């Protein structure tokens, strides 16, 4: 959000944590570009409807919601598996469908899907998360095929390991050992944000279909 605000965008931001949204809004006010916010859970259809209504005729949709639990497949709780698919795939699908219909009606718009390098790779301890990102990437590609004739662009930004609190629920001892033994410095959220801004700011006749970001040395 801060990167888009600095680029001059008018932003409507959402998230589950109201206090964090208020802090974000304050930072944007300081930058001289106020934002609109609405706190809620994308897993609730009523919230999606309310958010879409308040968003109005937005030009760009950035789908960045995601949850993650790493664990060996045989130790993965079904509830954790369901949570990843509900947020990473189903909630994104529901929101995108509502916003994309409005974009199609007016013949313009840009959808940016934040997936992961896990959308094209499978690695130990991350099988279910990888599966959810594979599904999200397939959704992005299908949207591109189906909506391009309506003037809608669809970009996929796929970062590798990023240092956020997304891994806080991954408490399995095998996961903790793997994280402690990593030798590569993760990407920063700001580095990923700059890629999103680049994708969103491309000229109308140019679409950044896929941008993959990896920490240096992780190829």
C-alpha cells in the first residue's frame, strides 16, 4: 500500500487487523495521500460484498491475502490445509469474480495476483502451501485468457521467501530446524511491493504476465 501511495495511486486497503489498518492509514496521511480502509475477513461473503461496493470502480485489484502453515504432509492438520485453500484460493476467487465483473462491464481494469515461486515448485514441508499457490497461479492464467478480450490485464507476481509474519503458525520442529539452517537472506516486503507497482504501472498495451522474484543465491 505504501509503495502504491508513493506512486500516486488512490488506494482502498483491507485486512483483518483494524489497528494495523489504522496505523497504515496514518502513514499514508503523513505522505500526503490518504487511503480508505475497511477491516474484515475475506472468508466472509458479506464482507466481500461490502468491500466491493465501497471500492467502487477501482482500476486495479491487488490480491495479496495469504496464509501459510508448513509441516510434513503426514503431520498436517486438516484445519490448516482448509485454511490455506480458503484464504489463498477460494477467498481470492470470490473477491476477484466480483471485481472482475465490474471491470468487464466498463472494458478496462488490471488484476494483480500475488502468488509465490511455490506456484511452480514443490519443496519439502510446504506441500499443501505449494498446492494452494499452484491453484492460485492457474486461476491467474485462466483469468488472463478469458478476460483479455474485455480489455482486462492480469499480472502474476511470484516472490520467493519473504520475511513477514506469515510463517508464525509453522511450529513443527522439522520446520523450525529448516528455518534456522537457512543461509539465504529473504526478500523484504518492500522489494516485492516495488514489483507490484511496476506491474500495475505498465502502459495500457503492455502486460507483465509473470514476475518472479528470488533472494540472491536462491536460484
